[in-house]
C-alpha cells in the first residue's frame, strides 16, 4: 500500500510542475487565425494557402469585362507596397477586398484573342502581421477571339453622300458593333419623351442605349401639350450618352379639311397615289407635314445630333398573302396603293429631305419577311426602295421565340447582304412573350439593335416586355446599355 501511496504523490507533483505548459498548449483562445497548421498564440507563423481565384488556369475570358482578378486565401492577408505583381510584364496593383481576399487590378485594356500571364511574386502578398509571405503564383489565361462580322459585305458608309460627321460616326458605330453586340432601345411613351427609358432604369439600374421618338403628333405641334420644335428631350438624352431613334406614324385627315386624323387606310379618304398630284389636298398635306418634320430635323442637325430614321414602316401589311382575301391589305395608308407607289413615296421623302439639307439621318426600311410564315406569305422584296435609299433593314416581331428570331434574321440578312439587320420593334404578341434577347442571340439572331414597343401592360416599365425580359436583356453580356455607348 505504501508503494501505491508514494506513486500517487509523485504523480500529483509532476502534474503541478507541468500545468503551466499544459494550459499554454491547450488554450488557443486568443488565436483567431485561419491557419490550418494551428500556429496559434504567436509561437509560429501561419502558412498562407491560396484557396480560390476568380479566373481559373487556362480560362478564356471576355476582354471588355475582365478588369480584376480576385484571390482568396486561408488567412487574413494584405498587399505589400510596391510588391512584384505583373501582367504580361507590366506591373499591376493589388488591393484588399476583404480580410482574406485580394483584388488584383487589370488596368490594361485587354485585347481580344490574346494570351496573358499574371505573376504574383513570393512576398507580394503577406499575412496581416507581415510575418508570413504568400507563395508565388502564376496564372495563364486567354481572351475570347473577336467575333467575325455577320456579313463582311455591309456597306462602309451611309447611303447619303452628304451625311454629316455625326451621321457618319453613328453609322460606323453601328457597323463596328454589328455581329458583336446588340444595341438596346425602348420606344417613347407615344411621342416626344424618355419616360419609359426611365422606367427601365428604375427596374434594372441601366438605361437602354437608344430611345425612339415618334413624330406621330407632329400635325398638332406646336401645342400646349406637344411641341416638337422643343428638342430638349432629345438633347438631354444625347447629353446623357444616349443614341437617338426617330420614326413617324404619319397621320392624315380622315377627310379633306377635317381635323380628326388616322394612319389606317380604311378610316380615311387620303390616297397615296394622289400625293404626287400637285394641287391635290393629299399633296398639300403631305408636304406641309414633311416641312414640319424637316424643321425639327434641321434643329437636331444644328445641335450636332444624328439619328436613325424609320418612316413608312410595315408597308406591305398583309398584301403579300398567297391566298388573296379581304384581309390581305396594307395596315397603313402609305402601303394602300401597292409596292410601286410606296417606293415612289419613300424616294420622294428621301429626295425632299436631301433638297432641304437634312443629312443627319440613317435610313431604316422595315420588311415583313413573309409575316413570319413563308407557307402563307410571299416575300415583300418588291416593296424595297433600293440599296441607294436604305442604310439598314428592320424587322418587327411580336411574340416570336428565339428560334423564329434566328430564322428571320438569317433570311433577311441573306436577302439584303450589304445591309445591317435590326429588330425594329418587339414585344408581347400572339399570346406569347417575345423571345429573350440572350436566347435569340444564341439562336443566331445577331440583330444590330432591338426596340421594345410601349404600353403593353407587361410589367413595371409600361412596355410590351415583362420585367423578367428586361432584366435578362439589360444584364446580358451581348447587350449594349447607355453607359456602354462609345463613339
């Protein structure tokens, strides 16, 4: 029994002598390091380990949007002033993103289709106490190759040989973006404003690149509710970086000398063919209204503003139906008297604008392209005014899915190989929502731009596309928003 007693006393004595060591080794209570090797209490330096990186080795990235590389470590880190971090030999900087993350800035404007090597030298990034160095890190990545133009035969300049420098610059911008990106746009709330662009911004945080203004009420201007000679809405949009679109629902009196107007041929005695008869009331109205538009165009031109111009749209209506019937007729008066009269009308406007010195426009003609159904409709190529009078060919589609958009684009581009092709109008139709722009692009519909129509009751924007559609469009890499416009 004495032997056991002496052993017990010895054990107690040994534990009392060692207890400070045990307390120090086991506590770890003051060590907030993420070090996986357990170096706490300041008795050892943490080993810094790279855990995450925003660009992976060998990745292919977008040159335009890649501006930073984020590195995530296992412990709190900081950059060393003047640390050796280079991108293709050019020194770049690192900044703290959070306790364990570093942002390596990529200030170079990356070129498309090029290889890059980012090197972070040992010690360029250290632990928060400066006692440990992050190991050297090398990353190799490439940028996506520049997409080839949809069609290399696109005309290099506007059809108007007297185009202003602003018009030439706008056309060149469209051409440079064509096949690479799609330019976003929204219609005005009926006429001369940017109300719906503001609603798109409220929803998505971004403005469409373009706003489309309609001369639909020019016949009433100037009035206390509409005055097109006040170009402030357009000027303010341009000053904010936006592009201008212009179109014209050209209203005519329902009867001679009446004040009530319409575009619909069934509602008016106005006949297109009479426009060319000097002294007719149609001729007088046509030139009076053109002069009012010309005055506004010249004010815009004097202000250095160029715009796309889409008059006399959707001219063929249902007239190209293979099975002719009562419903196979034009939707607007400008198409009522057939293709030849329509083309003469377009050329008359084009020439008149030239005579008046209006040279700030990019002319857009709108095709029906089978009305989306080649089994029931013929092409409307007979309605095309001619290459010398048209810069861009548009197509208006409502409620068409991505596959149909791709088919329409391909057919139109093949028919007009030296013209850019755009989505003149789009939105809800036929009980369906318009295909998402990202899906349409993936299907081959490389529209130069799209323009969403107004007052469709589809969401908070008061347009013909839903909030989900807009959110998808304005966040898509292939879509240009107003903040991205540069020309």
